[in-house]
């Protein structure tokens, strides 16, 4: 018997299987180590001085800090920013569709459960 991911009986969220793919697709482009974009050939620096491409960097946060507070989604801007309406300057990602409610809830649950990164190490430097 299986329960939906968001029921109160949900198993804890597997970061690499559920959360990382969302961040890779929707956030890493602007929040990774400085790199040359393959398509445009332009150098991309991490926006807001915030890198999300390793657990250490995500916990360290960016210019304003407080980007990931394990156990407290309300104090984690990586969650609160994705729930803001498009019209808000701080809404993330700033381009494209909003994350779906299901994606937002996965991020929220993962943070509430302590933001366990499992075996994921991300970028080495
Ligand atoms: C198209 C580029 C782009 C994408 C994609 C993007 N961001 Fe951002 N992000 C920015 C820019 C630019 C800033 C800094 C200026 C600002 O605050 O609006 C920023 C700032 C932030 C900050 C504040 C950092 C700090 O400490 O000041 C957080 C948190 C954040 N983004 C989270 C996310 C998350 C989570 C995603 C994916 C769901 C995401 N961003 C996707 C461009 C992007």
C-alpha cells in the first residue's frame, strides 16, 4: 500500500531523488560556481552571491544569509522565495514558471525534516 508523498505518513524526502532535480533544473543556472555558459559563452557568476551547488555553500547562504535553516522552512529563503508571487522582486526563480505546489511542498518538507543531503557532495570547491 502506498501513500502520497504529502500525507502525514509520508516517508522522509530523499534529497537526491526529489529535491536536487528541481534545484538543478530551476536554480543552478544562476546559483552555481562561476562558470562559462555553454550556450552563450558568457561567464556566469553566482547571483546574489549565493551558490547552491554544494551543501556547504547552501548552508552558508548568499549576500543576505539565512538561505537554508535546517528544520525551519520559514527561515529558509530557498523555500520562502519560491512561494512568493511572480510580482514580488524576491520571487525565485525570477524567470519562467513558478515551481508547482508539489515542488514547493517537497522543499518545505525536506527543510522541516532537517535538510539532510544524504550522500550528495556537489561541487568540490
Ligand atoms: C535567472 C537567474 C536565477 C535563477 C534561475 C534563480 N535565481 Fe535566485 N537569485 C537571482 C538573482 C539575480 C538574485 C539576487 C538579486 C535578488 O535578490 O533579486 C537571487 C537571489 C536569491 C536568493 C537570495 C540570496 C541572498 O542571500 O541574498 C535566494 C535564496 C535565491 N535566489 C534562491 C533561488 C532558488 C531557490 C532558485 C530556484 C528555485 C533560484 N534562486 C533561481 C537569480 C536567479
